[in-house]
């Protein structure tokens, strides 16, 4: 799946910033184990991917990713989107300048493939920020669209 970035949102952050944010994720024991990848960063928006791995799935059934995996990557994507509004996103992530205070997650269908996550900052105030996060599965040949698997909203305390 390729993320479509509308023209008005093309305020892409530098490749260096994307690489630095990816480095922070790669140094995080849990997020690196999940394989979370930063695909694009714009001011207030983040596009990430978590590859499907059977070891992260629930046993039996449709083999969907465990809900804890989905919620963790939604939370991380929301934090990255909020951090992208800072002058230095890597400092915001690396120095603990934000912390999750609330995370609401709705599971719409089993995540049986890679998850493509889009997070958008809804509001950034003096002490809190809110992000809307959507995780989609790859385009389905039968429906010709990317079905939403998990949606959420995160609230982050700013320090």
C-alpha cells in the first residue's frame, strides 16, 4: 500500500528527521521488536507501517494481530504525529516531552495483514495534544479499498 498525501499536506519533514524518528523507534525495545516503520512525516501527520508477523497474532481463528500490538502501534503513531508539531520532533520523542494520558481504541476487523497507520494531530494546546489514528489493511481486491481495521484517538500530556 502506498500512502496518498494530498497536496495541501505535502509539508513533508526532512529525510533526516524521518531517519532520526526511525532511529528512536529502532532503539525502543518493544516498538523495534514489532517492526514499526516510519514511512512519512509531515507537520501534524505521521504515516507508519507495522508488518504482519504470525508470532504477534492471536492463536486460532483468523490469526489477527493481538489487540495489544494494534493499540501499541496506534499509540506510538499518535505520539509521532504530535511530536512532528514540535520544532525538533526527535527531541520531543527522545527526551520524554510527551506522555500518553488517554488512548481509545476500536477494533473493527482482525488485522490479518500489514497495518498501514495514519495519525493526524487534531489539537495541540499548552499542556495536552490530541491525535486521531487509523490503521488500514492493504487494498482488498474484492472491495477495491483499504479496509479500516483499527481506529483510535490518543491524548498526550506535553512537558
